[in-house]
């Protein structure tokens, strides 16, 4: 809840009733090998201008998914420790090359 903005969506559910984790993974799957920022993912999930409230929940879900090995958090183009990263980050699916 930074900048005085509250979250208007629950962390675990999104508007269509699906889980946020599943929505993040689905958006990343459509991106292929490309990484996406949290705002890019939020835009893909939310309708209209109602995406700002998803940024903190996306970060929380990303940490949990990264800890489970289901996605990778990148910082400055390199994989980051999901338990200890700050600032701008991008998300991508694990690479199997």
C-alpha cells in the first residue's frame, strides 16, 4: 500500500475467479522466452485502468512462484534471489536450454 493507494483486489483471486498465480503464468506463456515487467503483466490481466492494484499482489505471487521454481525473477538481466531483490524486476518462465 504505497503512495496511499489501497489494493482493491484480493491477492489470490482475479476478476474472472481464477488465481493470480495461474494468470501470471498464462501471460508469461504467451510471451514465450521474453521477460515481462509487473506492469506489463498487470495490464494483460486487468481490464482498463484497474491494473495498479495488482502490482503488489503480482510481486507476492512472483516470489512464491519463483521459490517453487515455476518462474524466474530477473534483475538487471540476471536471475535474482526471490527472497532478496529490490527495485525494477522482470519475470520469465524457467528456461530449459
